[in-house]
C-alpha cells in the first residue's frame, strides 16, 4: 500500500503527470497491437 501512495505522490508533480500519460499511451497502443495481432492470426 505504501508503494502505491508513493506512486500517487510522484504523479502529482508535473513530470509525474507527463510520465503517467506516456505510460498509459504505451500500454494502450501495446494492448491494441496485441489484439490486432490475434485477429490477423485467425
């Protein structure tokens, strides 16, 4: 639980907000890429 609170504190800084947006964008495109890959294999 403490680690989660540390991450939330870091996300409140301007740099943390940018890093959070980048991580979410990378995860989003990775998930889309994986599902697109599964669709083309069938």
